[in-house]
């Protein structure tokens, strides 16, 4: 596999439905074609089990059900881009702060949960195989630092968590033996966290290939700290390392949107100015750092939601999705000033010059 220059574009269908258009050097084009032309070689797509209320209202944030994921995967495949599938094993966002099991799985015993994790994973991947979509990487759980499928799969219940992870891994191996399996945590600079987590699962002999790390410089610190952790993980566990999520702002302007994450305060926590040149420099230095990981086991970088233009209606959640998670965060388009396209949809320097990284 070549060095991965990946993009998570899971919001795309919703953005396009609200009029998003993308341009490279002044020419409008299909996003996946633009990605291919600029040197992107992998597309990451999340999948939620059932991101709708009991009455069928979408939770928002891209509404990444199987139908949406397949539609985006077909378009990526048409451009000969590799695909990574990110199983959240949840009806909506899963991360270290929330790992809600799907509504349909509530009340199941641990044994029943293991069975359904296996069968669901297998069913999704069989559908993909039937369309000759073979993911290069399958991610079993999203940012599972604190476990997944709570409460049974909390990291404190490590034996049960590993049984549930193993069920998902078996679902991949039995359906997509060509795919690599990744386990993904957040906070890629926290060596103590990674040592404890991956050391903790060692006795359970999970069959995985890649350690995935989220790395957001404004939350997680320096690239030097990231490199130190990556090298230690490689030396200790002999696995490949992928920066599975990253991003940085090209402006601190909110671009007319509510709830924007990136701000002047977060800019001040990095050494990169919130400009297109600053964004490009960050990407260059991050790619160089990952390429330099011990034993050539730094396999790439995936940018999170580079296509999320400042369309206010394209929020991280609908009101009903926010209520479902009991999340108090401000509703709105929270990511547009970290996209790799400007507010008019023109490719930023970091994307235009990606081939050189």
C-alpha cells in the first residue's frame, strides 16, 4: 500500500443536497475527481446503524446509514480510490465521551451483543462485496479509548470489550480477508493512554493490523509528542500506525456559521497561523513526520471532513439528533473553517499541493 493521503468526506451527500459545489483551479468538478487529481488515494466513510428517530426523522451530521455509505463508496471506487469503512456501532456519533449502543440492540445480553456485532459487520461488508467494493481498511469502532457499546463494552470491562471487538474483527476476517483491521483511539500524543490501552488488550490476542490515532494539534499538542508516541507504539506492538483523523483551521472566521470549533484561542495553541499557508505547512510537516516513523510503519494521514463548506443547514446534528444524544453543544456547522476548500468551494493550497507531501 502506498503512503495514505486520505480524506473523510462522510458529510458529502448532505452538503451536495444543500448546494455545495467544489472547484479546482477555477473549474467546477466532482469532489472525488478533484480528490483523485490532487493526490488523494483513500476515502474514509463512517457508518451508523440507524441514524433516525423512531418516527423516521434523520439525526443529521451526514445521515451516514448504509444507503449513504454505499452511495459515497461507489463514487470513490469509480475514481479508483481506496476505501476505509468506519463502524461506529451506534445510531449516531461515537467518541470517547459517548458510545451509545444502537436502539435495536438495547437490552441484549453480552452473548447476544457479540452475535449481533458479528452479524451486522458481516452483513454490511457482504453488501459491499456484492458491489465489488473491497475496503482497504475496516475500522472496528470509532475512537474507542473508553470502549464502545456502553455499558457492557466500557474499557473498565476490558474482557467484555475485547470479546465484542473480537466479534467485529471476526466479521471482517470472515467477509473481507483482504482488508486490514484498525483499532482507533483519540489523543494521539498521550503515550501513557496508548500504553495502558494497548497493553491492556494484549492478553486477549485481538487480530488487528493498524493502530489508528486521532491527532488535532490544537487539542493534542505538538507533532514531536505525536512522533514519540507513534515510535513507541511501533517499537512495542509492531503494528502499523495511521493518523486516522486530523485537521486545522485556515481561518478563524466563523464564515456565518454557529458553533464553530476552531477559533483564535485554538489557533494560539499551535505554531501554525490560521491561513491557507499555515494549513499547508501543518499538513506537510505532519506527513513528513508520519513517513519518518520507525520501521516504515507510519502508513499515512487522513484529514477529517475537508469538504464541509459553510452551509449553515449542514450541521453536526439536527435538533432531534442532539436530543437523542442529550448533547448540550451548540447546533450548527462547526467545521467549515477547517475545510480544505474555502467558503466558495475553491480548493485550498493544502489540497492543491498534496501530491508534494
